[in-house]
């Protein structure tokens, strides 16, 4: 029988952070880790079905298999498109100074 693996589930929003260690069966997935954590209870408005995930900042899907020691990261949706924000900043900085 395989030893269980330990992974962390992490989520951050302004003013609040969540980090929980969970024990899972070998071969568990990101979806299994999310289900084993109490993330849904702590953040009921968080839509995990439409969410984006990563393992140590590398993109992952709910079906991604986990290894012992992994950290599953749940990402919030972007408020603004970073490319558009940079473009707007460049336009402001390029404006002639009076």
C-alpha cells in the first residue's frame, strides 16, 4: 500500500489568505486536493469550476496529478488586462508635458 502524500492548498485575496495542508492518496489530483481542503467553506463566492490553478506557479488543471510536497495555488480572476494597463500607462507617460 502506497504512503499518503501531503500537499498544501493556497489562496489569497486582499486582506485574507488561506493555506491548508491536506493528506491524500498517492495519485491524487488538484481536484482531490481542493475537495479535501475547506477552501469552499471559507470562500463560498469562489468559483472553483471556472478557476485557474497552478502548482508552484506552473499552470495546472483539476486533473493534474500531485506529488508529495506540492503546493496547489488557486488564482483569482484578473481585474484588468495587464497589457491594456501597460498601454494606458505608456500613453500617459508619452503625453507632452505642459
